[in-house]
């Protein structure tokens, strides 16, 4: 199971964060136990049972998306709902001829990958999307390209060749003023990933990927949401909306001295906030505690949790915070855009939930020396606040 602890162990923990993350590629041979993570059977089942339209499910060859009509036909039911039905023979033919298959956001529909994505998100402090890639030939599905986000690749089956070039534009972004130029010369790395291998690649690194080892290839790519200085400034502006200087109308038709006074007032507000040495820490805390994560209903429980020890729950907000308030004998739990104050006795329950793993009400009660009824009421508060959910009804 690729949870938070296992990601930290496999990627190198604090050393990875301090020396590799956002800086350079890293290859970790054989570090991932992929048993039960994702298989060809899982891929077949998802394609057969889910209505997946491009670009969620797509085929790509030589950097271009294969037209849908070449491997699927529109199907309409009696309620006039239309979707694309895969034609297996045509689908196989496109893949046999060198197209690559891509399934986006598989963490939303396959729980083991969802657990892995959540663990990586907690380790790196950012949202994560997992895509599945399958290839059968040495024909490139996407050509040589770069991504505007960091990725962690996990090889599941077969082998895949990755040729890597460095960046040609430092820190390129999706919304940029210019595009990176094509790299010249030989790649800086030529790697073949085997099952269980993990590859980390920062954004902007050019890469070319082929299944040229004589076997079909299946791998997962976990893409991390990028946070830049521009994102920090947008957050700063949001924090300053209470300031009069930023609420006042822009004096478009005023005199130049009045316009200058207006700009100076805004500048002082921004500079005062930017002078805080804890600004990045404050931004990170705000980002963590407002992330809504993956919403999960708690059916059949719609009006409270029963005091049953076997009911299993988990925190759905990916990165909450727990703060002690000794002067008031309380703790503050912040997640999913809300902050709750609880008595100190709730701290063990909240700390266990923050690990992010499913846990029973009975286990939570034992950890804090509380009655199951009290724990059920506490967790229900978090469920109503969209920060937690029932993941095992016990029924």
C-alpha cells in the first residue's frame, strides 16, 4: 500500500524534499510494491463499465489524439442519453498499430490508486492526480515533450524507456509568456523502467517515452499541482481584501498626485505583508486547511452516526491541522475551510484521524478513553463540515 509513510520511505523522506524535489530527476529501482495497486484486469473492467469520454479516456499517437470514431461508436439509450461505446476489435487495432492509451484521474474510480494518491498528496503537501498509460510498440504516443507539473511514475507491468533532457526554460508554466525551446544534443539520462521502479521528474524536463523493450507496458503517473510565486501573490491579495487601501476604487480620473498616493497605500500594505518571514508557512497552512479533498457521502447515515464501534471513518480533507490551546484547555482542528474548537480530550481522536487512514469508532474511542457515543458525535461534526466520511458502514 502506497500511503504517506511508504512514499516518504521510497522517495527518500526529508532528503528527497530538501535535495531533489523541484530540482532534478531521480530513479528509484524496485522500491514500489505494486501488488493490488492497478492491473490489466482493472483497466479492462473500468473501460467496460464506465462511460469515459475523451479526454478522460483517449488514445494518442505521435503527439496527436486518435479520433474517437476510429474505435468507438455513439450509443443512445431510451432516455436520449448518448455516450461512446468502445468497439474492442477497432480499439485493439489502434493499440496494435502504436497508439498509447491514457486514462485520466483513475484515483477517482479505483480505490487502491486513490489511497496511493492521497498518501503522496500528504507527503508533498499538494493535490495529486493519477493517470494510467498503456503502450504496446516503440511508436511514441506523445512525442518529446515537457509537463507543467512534477510527476512521479510507477511502472506496473512490462518495461518503458524514458529518455530525459533538462529544462530549456527555467520554471515554465501553463500560463507563460513564452514556450521552452526544443532541447539539443543527447539526453542526460536514458532509463528503462521495470515493474516496481519509480521515477520522479520535475516540471519542465523534456522527455520521450516508448515501449521499445518488446513487451506491453502499463504504468501510473502521479501529477502534482504546481504552486508558484504567482499563486502566492494571489493568496496575498485575498488576505488583504479587508484592507481599505485594496478595497478603494482605483482613482482612474484623479490627478497624478492622488493616483500616486493610492499606489503608495497599496504598496505599503503589500510590502508589510511580504515582510513577514513566516509568509510561506502561513500560505501553506491556509492551503492545507482549506483543501476540500475528495468528497465522499456517508450513506445510509444522514442524521448522525450510530454509537457502533465497528463503523469505520476517515478524514477526507487531505491536510488538516491540529493546534493546542493550553490556556483554554481546548484544541482547534482546521480542515476543509472550517476550524472547530474541541476539548483537550478530543486531541487523540483528531490526531489519529489526521494520519488519513480508515479507522473504526471503537479504535478512536479506545485511543482517547472516550465513549463510542461521544466519538460518534465528534466525527459527525466533521462529516457535516465535509472534512470526514464513513468508509465502512458496518452493515
